[in-house]
C-alpha cells in the first residue's frame, strides 16, 4: 500500500471491512470442516459399533477426543485472533484521530505563519517607503543648507559693499529668517521621520523573531506528524 492509500480513511475502512469478512469466512469454513469431520466419525462409529472390538472402540473414542480438542483449540485461537483484530482496529482508529489532530494544528500554524509573513512584508514595504522619503528629505535639507550658505555669503558681500542699503538688507534678512525657519521646520520633521523609522524597524524585528519561532514550531509539529505516520504504518503492517 502507498502512503497516500494508508492515510486515506476510506481505504483504511475498506481494508478493515475486508479483514473482518475474510476472518468470518475463515472461522465459518473451519467450523463447517470440523463439524463435517465429527459427523463423519460419528457415522463411522455407529456403523462399526456392532462389529468393532473393544480395542477398536477405544481407538475411535480417542480419535474423537483428539479431534474435539483440536476443534476447541481452533475455536479459541479464532476468538483470540478476533480480539487481536478488534484491538488493532481500535489502535489504528486512535492513531488516525491523533494524525488528524496534528494535521489541523499544522494547518493552523501555517495560516498564522502566512499571516505574519504578509504583515512583515507590508511593514518592510512601508519601511522602504519611509527610507525613500527620509532620503529625499535629507537631500532637501542639504539643498537648503547650501542655499543658506549662499545667502549668508551674499548677505556678507552686500553688507561689505554698501552700508546705505538697509532696506535691501532688511528684506534679505527677512528672507534669511524665513529660510532659517523653514530649515528648522524641516529639521524637526526629519527627527520625527527618524523616530517613526526606528519604531517601524523595531516592529519588523519583532515580526521576524515571531516568524522564526513559528518556523521552529512548524518543524516540531511536522516531525511529530511524521513520527505518528511512521507508527501508524508499523501498526498497520503488524
């Protein structure tokens, strides 16, 4: 029998039914055979009762006693085999129930593993998006710093070139203050993005740890399932 056939409960039920039918036919044949033998010996005894000597009668009686003992032994053996068959059937049924329970547990753990894997994938995608956004904001901050340095240089040049251009300097100073405020706002936004990025990385690390634990649990359950299947196969062969 293949492993798939052994695992199929319909096939196992048919096998047990065939074994019971064969066992019943075997017992019926044995009983019919020994009943026929006893009847034949009784007929021989009755036909030879008048002509047989006492020695012959003793031999016939001994033969009948031996055959009765053999018949009783065969019937007892048949009862023992029937009890053993019932016990093996009960054991196979228990192993099948245990096998089904382990298969359900493996299926549940696999579903949890797939769900956590999908969550981890989503978090990874979000982390990549946040890293991209963080990189873009870093570039923006770098450009603003360069622009700030340019404005500072321009401000210094304008201050050195002319002292009577106070209005223009005030405008440039105002522009400078606005730019400085924008720079500070982007710096704060940058810090918030970094905090969010760290939080997401910690969640991803926790998800990866849980995935590792689930993988180990699934491997243990699969090992137990293989062991039960092996015991089931050995019991079925026995």
